[in-house]
C-alpha cells in the first residue's frame, strides 16, 4: 500500500497541569523536510522532536507546531519582562537617535514582539516534563498524519491502476497495428520501385529486398512495446508490494522509462492510428507523473 505525502494530524496531552497541542501539516517534497515550531524556552529541544517525526515519515515537507498552556487549576499566567530583548531594542533606538525625531515611548516599547513573555505563576516545566507531554501529543498527531496519508495513498493507487489499464489498452492497439504497418510499407516500396523499373533484374530485386529489410528494421517497435509492457507490470508490482515504504522515486523512474519508449514509438509510427495511440499513452503518463510526485 502506497502512502501519499499530503496529510494532517492533531494530538493533545495533559502533563503536570499543562495542555499540550501538536499539529502537523504535510505536503510533497523530494526528501524529508521538517519545520518545527516550539515555545521559545524549549526551542533547544527541536532536534529531539524532529527525530520523532523522522521515525514515522520518510518523505514530505512537515510543518509541525507544539503549543502548551496551563489547564484549569494548573496555575494562571503572569507577564514577565524580557530584559535582554528590551536592552537590544534600546540599543537600536540609541543608534538611530540622531536620525529619528523623538525617543521611544513606553507604549511603543511594550508593544514590540517578545518584550512581554507569559509564564505560569506556578512552577515552570523542566525539559523532561515538556518532552513527556510534547512526545505524547506529537505521537497522537503522527498517528493521525500517517493514517491520513495512507487513506489518500489508497485513492492514488486506484487512480494509478486505472491509468495503467488505459496505457496498456493503447499499447495493445499499437502492437496489433504494427505488423500491418510493416507489411504495408514493404508493398509500398516494392510498388514504387516496380513503377520506376518495370523489368527488375535479379540483382536489382535483391537490392530492393535488402532495402525493404532495412526499412522494416528501422520501423520495428516490438522491443519498445515489450519494454513498455515490462515497465507497466513492474509499476503495478511496486504498488501491490509497497508496505508503506517510500516508493515514489521508483514510480517516477518507471514513468520516465515508459515515456522514453512512448517517444520512440511515436517517432517510428508513420501511421495515424498508431501515432494517436502513442499520444494517448503520453497523456496518461503525464497524469501519472503528476500524481507520482505526491507518493512517499
């Protein structure tokens, strides 16, 4: 079963009088790229929680946030001045003093982001307590994310199978028309030579046959059609054998190979019906490629 890279997960937990909320939004990405937002005082624990996400997801861009707030009875919050940040703002104001009229008012200073921080009036959480609550909420959010990616993966798989059937149907159309096209080209060339030279000598007839063989070889697309069928079967095999692992890159590679064969067939097929079938195959492959970019 394949997994999509698009999904959402949410989890909550209560630890030591605090409510933890974790949310994850996931979209497609070539690799695993996790952006984690934590309360400032616990930002140094980012790598630990990013590793938790890496254990559950192999590809995708994950936007993760973990928030905390006191629960009822868990203590009220009180404001606290972030003195180091205030000092930095005042130093900037001092440097700009000669170029800006007036000073920095108290109201302006207090409205600047991060100057006032809110903390629990009770005992603050330590790192271990925070990690315990954050991991519990994050684990629940990851469970929901993986399930949503699995559900969307099921829909993607059905679409892939449907398009593979369409590609195989058009491939068979080309395969059925190919022998007729080759035979028609043989007759066309022989008729053209006979129109120019009504009385063929044995030597000339032999050279005509050689030329016909060369043209038939240039027009032969049996190998391309066989390789395309192999790629289609392998694509279906990857879909059925995937155990939630990252197979998106394999599917993308197979689509590239199938598209290569379709281009060769379209170039060799000097037949309107076969060329139309090749165009239909390429159209379906482009839709496959767009969807494969979202597979983990």
